C-alpha cells in the first residue's frame, strides 16, 4: 500500500523478534531502512552480526532498501552513525524506532550491580544514543510540518510493576518519561514521540518461567502472540496520518491495541500552616486511602503475570 513510501526509518533491535517484524513491515510499506542489532543473547552477552544482515538481505530481496549495522546501540557512536548513515544513504531521516533491549531478571534482593547496569544501559542509554542525534537532525531541518516520528518501546513490566524485573521495569518507565519529554521538547520541530508497550512471543519472553507467563499457545497465551501483531500500530505511528498523537503510551498484543492514561493528580489536600504528623495522617487517610489503598490480591496477581510476560 506504500503507507511509508519515500520515508526513511531507523529501527534498532531489528535482527529478531519485534524489531525484525517491524523492519519487514516498514519495508513492505515503502520505507527505506537503516536497521541495527548487536546480535547478543537475551541477557546482552555475546554478539552476532548475522541476524541483522539476514533481515537486511531479506528486505533487499523483496526489492526494498535496507542497510544493516551491528554496532552496540548503547554506544553513542553507534546512534550517531545510524543517523549519519540514513542521511548519507537515503538523503534524510523521518522515523526513529527504538526496540532494542535485554533482560536480566532477578528479585531485587538477588540483583547484582552488573545486572542493574547492563539493563539500564541498553534500554535507557540505548534510547539516548539514537534520540540525541535524531533530535538534532530534526531541529536542523527547521520544518514544523516535517512529520518526523520517534517511537520508543516500553513495557507493562514497568507500567504495572513486575516484581522480578526491577531493573527492566525502572528502565522501561524511564523510557516513558523520556517519551513525554521528547513530545514536549520537539513538537515545535514537527516531531511526535510515542511509546508502545508490547506483548509478544519473543526470545525475551521465552526466558520467563512458564509459571509466570500469561499462558501457552493452546490457551491463547503469550506464546500465541506474534511479533508481527505489533507492526500495525507501529506503522500508524510512523505514518504522516498520526500527527495528532504525541506524548502517549499505547499497548499492543495479539489483535488488541490500547491507550494508557498519562499520570495525573487525582486527589489533593492542603493546609494553612506547616503539616503536623497527626493532622497529615488523618487527612491522608480520609482523602487518599479510598483511591490508593492498593489492588485486591487476586487482581494484583493477574497483573503481575501479565507484566512479567512483556
């Protein structure tokens, strides 16, 4: 259909899973692509440039246009190189999609500093690595009608608080805050920024113990959710038609697409003098407790299982 005909996109994490599915979908819709994937294992160790080159070859065999890069996305030189490659090869950059990520799941009391740092580095610094040079490029164009797009990937693991993924949850909520900031700061330059929280069967979800997953293929659970099902909402956000939508987080899994609410203050109490402990305690319990007293255990357990699978 050519929804992205003539537009140029960078997609990270494009060697496998959701990133590869998006790259192929974008190519079929006419986008020129620069795709990146270091080719590590799910925990970020190792490296293999084969997957990202195979995806590029598949795209080029389909008469699309793709350039492969196997650099470390958390190295700022890699992000800068991706933007420079897009402009040098295709003459411009229109769309940035940040998918790359890793998992090192442990309960917080068992988590090492290395596990924390690795996940934060890939997810948050990995987003900064591409966003900073892309934003600088968009600003230089001085085109408020440019229809530039930034699409970041977050997770329900952060939005709902997966208990065994403190590092991943923190990184993914950082991505949400980054997305809000980009939407506010880059709007004047014709840029929208949104985040997608996907649920799909990938190498990363394959590392989650089966008793924590949403279900199995026979039951229509996580294993039945295809990465390709994330492509339609990503295509829409990348298209020129989506200019009305920015600074939001959307969910996608199976045949469902949802819109998360943005955080907002729902209750407030005030005092005419500095708060005293008893006064504050009474007011908090009277005003806030009825809306902030937590979820029933059964509901919480269900949400935890869902979040762990993202």
